[in-house]
C-alpha cells in the first residue's frame, strides 16, 4: 500500500482487499441513500436499492479477480454467457444509478480510493439536484383510460369535456374490445391546478354512459 488514497494491488494482499471491500460497501450505501432521497415522493424499489448496495462490491471483486490476466478475462466472459441477466427498471432514470454503481466499483478495484470517494459524492449530488430540478418539477401528467360504446360517434364532445378539466391532453392509444362493441381509449393528460381526479372521472362518465374510467396520476412514461 503506497498510501491510504492509492492502493498497490500487485499483488493483492488481505489488508488491501479488506480495505477495498469495506470502503466500496460504504460508498454503495451513500449512493443508495441518494436513490432513496430522490425517490422519496413516489417510493423506491427495494430490489433496486439492494442492487445499488451490492453492485459496487460485486464489480470491484470481479475486476480484482480478473486483474491483468487476459485468460481470466476470457474465462469470465464465457461464464457470463451462460447466465441471462434481465433487469426490469421501473424508471429509466434508474439506469444512471446503475452506471454510477459500476463506476464506483471500478475505481476502487483499480486502487483509487480518493477517486472513488470523489466520484460517489459528486454523482450523488448531481443525481439529487437533477432529479429535483428536472424529473419532479412542474405539474404531473396523468393517464386517463376510459371505455366508450361503439355507438358514441361524438368524439368531439368527449374531448371537449376532457379539455375543460385539463391543461393539455393527447390521444395515446385506442383499441377495440368486447367483440368490437366498445373502444378503450387512453389519453395522456395534464390536469388543471384546480381539478381533482374525481371531478374529471364523473364528467367523463356522463359522456361515455357510465362505463369504466380510470385515471393514473404522476404518469411519467
């Protein structure tokens, strides 16, 4: 170990290994706390939180095992081809946290302790600021899903009602159901500040004959 901030990994000793594992675990915890803070409004995914906690540790261990050995790298690639990885993220912005976790693991696996700490805190601050200023600012969008009978030909009346209770709206999807006797229509809407979901649903039901109507608020897709 040349000094505390840059570790000599040739060869890897028990001391340096324990230092890296402890520090990378703590830094993964810092990134996980940033994830919890930025998702405090909508709630966080526990599986995603666990991934952020463990991924820097796993990445650092894998990189240290491979080291500079080309044969090990090819062997490791062959092992991973036997396993199918599938990560279904609820929010596309979670990918930024995954990449940040990989970067933290790589920096510690290369022995750059100070660099890993700087990367962790800088990315955590940037992700927190951007999430607050960009992702969760402004009026939320909603997804309005409703059924209309095939006999309802006055689509303008329906959209006129929606317009009265929203700032903006856009037709997102339309499909037939019940053997073609009904249509299921999906609108992406932005509610007016003084409009509550019950008022909008009741107004739409007066037009579609009391068929099913649902409104999903804070819709980000």
